[in-house]
């Protein structure tokens, strides 16, 4: 008798002694720790590379190497992917959402390390993107593969993905509350009571891991100067509208640039064009180099020298109008730099670019209000609130924006302004673009899962898994007598007409021929091609179940033919769809 493996024996022991909830809670802690370690490794790698490249420059000198650094980083990233990894590295959060929707929560194992390596080179050499997406992708890959290792079902594995994402966000931002909100708002599709405990454990263990290796300091040291003032209410609303419009610009510009680069088939041309363009942008605006967290901290402390350091504009650092113009320009070009980084082949996230745009938008708005003589509002507070507005608008995640900024800055005295600006920004962005940067491409391909449980169940259903093949087929040249013989052996009232090569030609319904089939004198003179009809509604094998359900909703059909390139595959019945839907809905609803 073959001896069981150690894993098999552990799984048997676990089933006997540890229930699912206890085991998932334990895995939540494990994933939180590993996600925290991933965040530590990514942050340190990027900091090391950036320090080597930037450590020897003088603020007053213009660093011409900024024109070369980003292209070098992206080149190393592409070489690693092509010759070492030999598999594509997908963008973080969209990849997680896609895996939940289309691949049964399965993420390739290489994502447990590939995002760390590629993002370190991309961001370390100045790629104008963040590290949140790669950290989330790394954590999610860990969660997915742990789920596969222990043979967990789809629902349990999805919960592990959410735990991993919460852990990654908690570790990189040191914001455990915001991380849980993020997991619920962006990743988690159906929050139940039993899923809260693993999320809490993952988030807390991840942030403790981050504290242990990176220290207790918060990401953005910030002291709130006063709380909510009623006289500032109109300005919070206007800032919300402004950040909502900027978020719309972010999404549309990102998609436009990506569309332009997608038309270029040769990867090296995309690299050359993207690297050159990114290098020129960063040369003129060095504050767009890398993540931009140092620039954000400087801005929150009222120091705007980051806009002028190492640039051709350094001599204008004391000029107010130069400050205003540069704020406008870095906000405008940040989206372009981020989009070009991705399109050229870089790996990173959009959280940091979003925060960068938000803090500069808040500063610009406050400076403009004060200069125009409306009111002397607190610049630093509006810089902080601007970040929440941009997160709410770009990510379509107002709760994440509110809690993240309050959590990472300790700015809970500004909770009401954060709520106002984030809500207005979200509503403004939503009115122009119904999907966020994370979800717009998935939505266009009808692969997006949302918080709508009914829609999620339909998204998980596949036409090819519902096909019934016990429908009898017959050739169009066959006679009525041949058809009667087929009917005598069939349990169905629908018969499929195909040719010798399995090409679909039509259907014959039993109700349509019930009278003529009892007239033997017509058996040899009436042919199937005279009796068949061509249905007005058929299903393609790769159609979404939402479209299939819509076809059944607006037709009186009980069975629809499924085709692939004109070839007959089988039929899908209304009853089969309904029973499968009810079974999956019950599974999703179980607590």
C-alpha cells in the first residue's frame, strides 16, 4: 500500500480536528505575515535602487540621467519577463479581480515573486507608478496558491484573496482599518459575518510585520490644524467636484494612451517610444520620478521644493506663479507619465499616482482660493483631503479614500470634510465614467464581478458547462420517415438539423410536425429541409451568461442551440440555467 504524503496526512488530520472557520482564520494570519514581508521586500528594494541613482545629485543641478533611468528600468523588467520568467506579469488589482471572475480564483504561482522583481526595477529606476498593485498581486498570489495547496473551494479561496489584499495594503500603508475597508469595497464580493475575522487577523498581522521591519512611524506624519469649520463647507464640495473631474481625466487619458500603445505590435518600439517620452517628462518634472511619496510628505508639511529640485525651474523656486504653473503641469503630466510607464512595459500600481495628484490638487486649490481673496483656508488640510477625493474618484472607492487618508495621517479630526469631498468626487466621476481604472477593461469584456450577487453568479456560470448533448440530430436530406424513426427513440421534442460536417442548419419542433407525422403516405416525399425552421435566437459558445439570460428573458424559448463557428455543440435549456443558478446562489449566500 502506497504511503500517504505528509500533506495528505495533514489534510486528513485537519478535516478531523480543525473546522473550516478555524483553519481559514489561521491561514488569514499566515497570509497577513507573508503579505507584510512582501511589502517590506518591495519597499526596501525600491528604496535601495532609488538611493543609488539619486543619492549623489545636488538639488540645484539638473540631472540629465533622468532621461535614461526609466527606460533602463523598464528594459530590465521586460528582459526579466521575456528571458527568465517567460510568462506575462499582469497588473495587480485588475489581475485579482479577473481571477475571481474568470479563473476560479486561480493566480499563477510566479506572481508570488515576479511582481516584486519587476516593480522594483520599474519604480526604482523612476517609473512613475506605485508599489501597491504589485504588493497586492504578490499577496493575492500567495493566497490563491495556499488555497490550491489545501484544496479549498472557490468561496474560501476568494476570502483568502481578500485577506491577502487587506494584508498587503495594511503593510504598505500601515493602515489596518483602511485595508479592511479596501478589501470589502474593491475586492470582497460578498461580506459575511464569518469572513470578518480572517480579514481582521490578516490586516493586523500584516501591519505588525510592517512595524517590526519598517518601524512604527506612519506613512505621512501630519498634524491637523483645526477640524471641521462650517464656513469651509462650500470649498470641500468644490474640491470634491474638482477631484472628480480630475479622476475622470485620469481614467480617460489612461485608457487613451493604452489604446495608442496597443496598436503598436512590436514590443521594442513601445519600449523606445514610451521610455523616451517618460524620460523627457521626468527630466522636466523630476517630482514625477518613482512613487512620489517623499514629494507627498513634503507637500503635506508645506515644503514645495520637490517641484523645483534637480529641474530646469530651480531658479524660480521662490516665485509664486512658477509654483502655481508647476502644480498644474505635474498634475496634468502625472497621468501621462503613469500611463506611459504601464504601456511601455513597466509594472506597478496606480495608488501612488492617485495620491500624488490628490495632494497637489489640494495645494493648488487652497492656494488659488487664498490668492483670489475668497478665504484663507488651511493649505495642508486641503492637501490631505484632496488625496481622499482622488482615491474616491479614480478607484470609485469613497470609503477607501476616507479611511485610508484618515488612517495613514491620523487626520480623524477631518473626518467630516473627508466624507464630503470623497462623496462628491465619487459622484462626479461616476457621472462621467461608470467604471474605475481597475474595472473598466474587465467591464468592457463583460468579465467584471461586482457587489451584485445575482450578477456575480451569472458571471461564474459558463455556457460550455451547461450544454446538453442528448438532443437528436438529423440531416436535412433525410425524409419524414427517417425523422419519425428518430422521434420514436428520442425523449426530447426538439431535433437539430445539421449537415455532414456538423454545420448547423435549423431545427424541427415536434409540435410543428405532430399532425403530418401520422400520415405514412408522406414519409418518402416530404424531406426534413421542408420541415425545419431557422431559429432567430441562438447562443455562441463564448457568450456571457448575462447575455444568455437576456435572450431567454425576451423570448419564449425553453431550449436554445449553442454554436461555435457555425458548428453545432448542443443546447442549453432554461431549466438547466435556472437550477444551476439557484444552486450557486445558495452557495454564495451561505454564512
